[in-house]
C-alpha cells in the first residue's frame, strides 16, 4: 500500500493535478489498484457543468495514467529524480459508461500487458461501487527530461 506521502515519491504531480489518493495493492511489473475520492471542492467543478458537476472524462483517463506511472517507476525500483519521466504515449479503446460525481470513489485497476525498452502498455479500468465506468488501453514511455 502507498499513502499520499509515498505517492509523492513516484509522481511529480501536485494539487490540483494529483489524481490518485492511495494505492491499495501493487504487484511489481504486473498490476496496481488505487483510488481517488471525488470531492465537490475540486477546481474543475466551478466550470465543468457547475449546476450538475461531473468529473471530466479526460481527468479520469489522466488518473489512470498516473497509476500506470506509479506502477512503472515502482516496478523498476526507481523514483523520479527530475531527469526521467513517464509520459502518456497512447490512449486506445477508451470508453466512458457513466459519469463520476462529487461523493464518488473512483477505484482504479491497471494491468501491465507489455513492457519493452522503456515503453509500457496497460489495460486500465475505473469503477464506482464495483461498476466499470471507464476503461482504456494506455501506453506510457520513459523519456529523459
């Protein structure tokens, strides 16, 4: 398990763009589970349908991508030092099935489907109360900064 202080060690993101609150399970090189609590006081809700706030889909994809970055760095047993980053390189088969709203907990699941020469491929899902609300195949690439 990784709490928010541990996540800071593996992601350069900070408020308001850090979108993973906790990692609950991790199997190095294989899979990761984590979550984000969606709260009304997040800055996107002041302008993204303010009378009917929903979490922007691109932010759900970004949260899944942040999970892949944590898994990639942790699997290599290194922490980002400012000279290397994992960048989102591809999004395939992305689907949104239901909106996420304040009060929801987004449960993320990422599974490694391939890794070669600094390129990682993942199958990702986001669930709310056990129901899949978003899914995508993501690829991230290690690059020098």
